[in-house]
C-alpha cells in the first residue's frame, strides 16, 4: 500500500538496461518533452488519501493506445509520485521473479490487455429453436445488433443453399424470419453475412 502515482506517457525513448531515474536530469519531468504534462491516469489521488491498496490494480489507458495507433511513438509510461507523497508505493516490473513460486511470476507482473472490435465485424450467428406458426416456420437466431444477415435453406446437406431472406438483428441481439414456403420433409438452415 502507498500513496500511488500519476501515470504519464513518455515522450522520449529510454533503454531499460541503461536508463535510471538518476540518468535523467532531476528524474523524469512531466513537461511535455520527457513525459506528457497531463497524466494518462492516476493510481490513487493527489490528496494522498486513501492509500492505493496492495493488490492487483487496473487502470484505463485507451487514449494512449489510440495515440500510438495514430502514429505517436510508444515509449511506455512513467509512474511519477504525487507531490508531498511520503508513503512509498511499490509495484512489480516486467522482470519480477516471485519468491513464492519462481515458475509463475507473471501473475504479479504488469500486464497490458487490449480489447477491441474490428470495424464492420459481426459475431457468428447462432440459430435458435424454430417455431411453427400460422403462415410458416419462424426461424430465429442471435447475432450482432444492427448487423444484417442472410437466412439460407437447403433440402439436404449435400445440396446447395437458397436464400430465404435478409434481416437485421435488433438491439436485443435476436432476429427472426418466417419461412412461408417450408419444404415438406426436412430442411437445413444457415445464417450468413451477405
């Protein structure tokens, strides 16, 4: 536990085998030249209360990742202590070796997780149980809300599929279409992105 720190994106490259806090003039400065003036995120708060807990802490750095994706160089982050902070705060580095279990040190090392969706991508549709109603067979499926899919039918697995219709998935993630001309025996359906 401790006071925490302000996390600033670095503006200058550094070498993890040579660079130290003391190798920078007066340490790393959040001056827009060595590191961003404004922190990307705070771990704890500037009032120094309450302490940052001694546990795994998660922070949101999406804005930095978007800047790197747009072409800004990625030099990592500097964890700069808060002004007046006297209660030291420790964290693990990427080289941390666990004394409890040297074979599994990664649990306490920093980890960057990126969650993303490919623009225009759709999750695979999954068919739900069809329902017979007056007027035909209602085929239901789940898919990506707002995405359009095509429902296709075949009389056997070896035969080709023909389009029954296209439909857009609603905000609940479900869609349905009535097959008004179902085949008399068995049929196979599939949902595809057109």
